[in-house]
């Protein structure tokens, strides 16, 4: 009877994820990298109880373990946020927590970022130019560092084929520039293109397939250039004479306006109209009195009074008390 009870308790504890007070550990612990990021991922324990949380730590070959994500409920941790080097070699570990119970740590394998990171496909665009196709390539963006700084020997493999004829695909190898012209194409034909970035060590992915139709003839760029030159020549032929004869043209557009001679004379002449004279301001001038003294040897002195009026007349009607 006691054995049956023990087996029952042991089975129940296993189903709850706890064995003798110790939680079951996470499984399938992996340390992966894409575009120089660093991610630790795992699967929860079998029959994991609710409320389970996880804590992670990581280290490089030359350092001790440092805390990563702490008390999280998700099943992965972005270790790129914890000051890592794009040339480093790292290992990480994770354990489960439930209250005061903790599982054993489970470690991942080592990973060297610049040697093992998976590089995403480049971005690709196509531009038909006459009978050719221009392939524009943009490098993928990295989490830390830069693609060109870490990998100095990069090249592109460009695969292209006529639509529906994949078995006749052609490959251009070792392209290092980000713009490539595919010129051995048929006119008015739809071609499909795929690009893959190649390094010396890292795994890479190919871009999605893009398809575009070529133009009518290979002379289309020449025709466009001729039309552009003709437009420029016409613009120069119109602009240069206009600049040379700008003075004459401006006089024609904005002619100088002058008044007739008799208008000018009438405006410059002194006004003689009675209306104008009436409007002129006047001043009142008081009369000036002049007193003269005449001497006589027998009759004494005789005073004469003269008034000089404003109008120039002289009279004896002054108001001088001697008159």
C-alpha cells in the first residue's frame, strides 16, 4: 500500500514539473546569430506549471558570466543589448524559476559571431534601360557593427534567366559593386533575377526573385540622349539671344512714358489764376511813420509828419501826436 502511495506522489510531482522540490530545466537551449545579433532561445520544460519565469546569463571566452534577461516569461533573450563584440565567442545559459524553486542551469554551445552569423539576403531592385537591366543591390543592415567593416571581401552572385526557363539560368560571379548592368539580353523579354551575397565563411541567403521586361531596342538610351541634347540646344538658342537683347526687350515690355511738352510747360509755369492767388497766404503790414525836422533861422523849429503807406503813397494823416 505504501509503495502505491509513493508511486502516486512521484507521478503527481512529475506532472507538475517539480521533482523533490526542484523544477525541471528548459530544453533545446540554443545560441543563434543573424546579422551579428545574439539570441538565446529555449523550450519550456515538459508539463511546465503556470507562473514559470526564466533567468539567463552569458559570457565570452575571456570573461565570467554576466546577467542577461532576468525574470522573463518569454522563451528567448536578445543578448545583443548587453554590450557584446561582433568578433566575440559566446556561451549562454538559462534556468526556470517558480517562487523559491529553481531548476538547474542549462548551457548552450559556443558561437563565434563574425564566423557563424547568418547573413540576410540583400535588397534588390531592377531598372530596364533599353535592352539591358540595371540591378541595384543594397546590403542588409546589421544589429551591431557594419557589414563592410567586418567583411572586407564580399561579392555578389547574380543569377538570371528568361521567365519560365529556369533551367537555362546564367550566373554572374564576383561582382563587388552595388550596381550591375546585365547587357546580354533579348529585347522585349521578361527576365528574372536573384542575388546572393557571398563571404569567405558565413552562411548567406538568396534574395527573392524579381522579374522585369527589357525595352524595345538597345538604341533606346541613345535616342533618349539625343532628345535630351536637342532640348538643351533649343533652350540655349532661346536663352542666349534673350540675354544679349534683354535691354531692348525690357524697353518693349516696360516702355518709358513721358508727358506731352505743353503739359510739362503748364505744370512748370507760375499760376496766374485768381483762384490760385486767393489761396496764397497774406500778411498785414502796419504803416510806417517817418518824422522829419526842418530848421529855420528865424521861426525856430518846425516838425513835419509824413506817413508812408503800404501802397507807396505819402500823406499827412499819420497818427503821430506831433502831426
